[in-house]
């Protein structure tokens, strides 16, 4: 497996993996009509904007094997001085094979090198217990609990986890 920086040419592969991951991980959590709707087109728009005009200080890393993109992690700086791990997704059929761990380690190492001293944090849906367990095994400390408001008209509880990068492992 190889980790590399994402490129504009990766938009479709990232959008497809993001869609498959959401449909798998959020089944029974998010409304079915949303997950079964034009989710791919929505993700395609998001990734087209992100990769077409990258935000200063943001990064996308892809995990690839001989079959193509099997995972990705996206990071972006926030106005509060922290770094948001906005997405970490692995192909649903490839979970528990170490890809998520490799991508998480890449994220930590990159933040340490490119944004020293910044805290890494993420938001995860409270009902996504497998993701929470993954982040807690990697030393994540829960720092907040709040309601996430989705543009599609629903609300879910999300948790915030943080890693002071100097201490993260």
C-alpha cells in the first residue's frame, strides 16, 4: 500500500469512496432517503471544489493499492488555530486491514511537520461507535458534545475528539 497526496484528477475516486463509506457507516444513523439520494453528486461537488481550489494549509492524502484508492484523509486549518481532520474514510470492504491507521498516522505526522504546535481534532457522530472506538484507541480525548445541523434538514449528536499533536501517538 502507498500513501500519496491527492490531486485534482482524484475527484471522482474520492467522491465515490466517500459516498460508499457514508452509505455503509451511516446506514441507520442518517435518514435513508438522504443516503440513497444524490449523495455521490453532492460529494463530487465538494471534492471538485476542494481539489480545484485547495484551501491554504489543507491536505488530502490517499491510500492506494493495486485496485486503486482504498482510503483517504483530509485535513484543514481552522480559524481557532487547530487542524480539523475533516474526513478519514476507508473502503467499506477494506476496513480493519490497517489502512485507517496508516492514514491517521500520516495525518498526525503531517500536522507535526507542517503545522507544529497545532492541536488536531475531528467531529464524529455519536452513533458511529466503531469510529469512536478507533479514535479512542489512538488516544483521542473527547472535548465536546453538540448537535450537528445538516443542510438537508436533520440533526444528529456529534462528539469532538482532540489530540495535542506534540503528545499524539
